[in-house]
């Protein structure tokens, strides 16, 4: 698994099909994350190897995820959260080597025991571009064997698109973590 894929999985921004959807702007943090997000989580990667994730506060509006995969050094990532409608969103900076900008994903906490993370369906975002619902362009992602999409619509337009009930299938589950420890 490429190192950047491990990183994105670790903070639960798994990429599907080698494509990456990035945004010029992060979603504005509008409230604190649910307490259930903080703590220790565990999962397994595609090869059945253990993944550990520890999420904690990292300032007033930011959170830190420290991810550890078997045989790899721990990696640390900072992200923000926001809630709109019935969905929790997270935004994180993308490393410069992958083009910079920001990722946006969704997450749910199920009964305080499971953390389910969602990524944007790249094909649907490309359709939104073609239909002028969002503005942006296709990009080539360094270190990746696929194309990506860079959205340059303002955050409010992105949120209106994400929150539209007609786009409820825009998010696809990419990771599921179980609560581990307290």
C-alpha cells in the first residue's frame, strides 16, 4: 500500500479507485466534534493488518488523529469538523506532494462504538462539474496512478451541494473503526 494511502486511511479519508477529490477551501468549523469521536479506535486494513487511530483535541477548532499501522511509524494529522443538516463533515489539509488543498469527508458515530467514515464518490463529483453544480477541474494527482478533481466552488456552494437530499448517495463508506479502550 502506498504510504499516502496508509496516511489517508489512517485518518479515514480512504481514496477509492485511485482518485482524489480536493477543495480549494476547507469547510468552516462550526461547532465542536461530538465527544464520541475522541478516543482510541481500531480497524484492519485491506490485508487484515491492524490499524490504530487515536483522536484528540488539538486546539480550539482542530482535532488530531495519530494513526499507527503495523510496521509503520505513527503519523499525525490535524483536521476540523463541522455539522450541517444531519451529517458531520471533516476537513483536512492534503500534503503538498499530493497537490495540497483540502479533503472533505463525512463521518458517523454509531452507538458510541463504531466510527464510520465516508468519502465523496468521485464519479458523482465529476458529474456535478459537468452539470455546473460545482466549479472546478480535473487534475493529475502526483504519486497516484489516477486523475483527481479540484473543486474551487466557495464553501457555502459546496455545502449546499453536499446537503441537498438529492445527493444523499454522494458519500460512500470507506472505513469502519471499532472503539478500543476508553
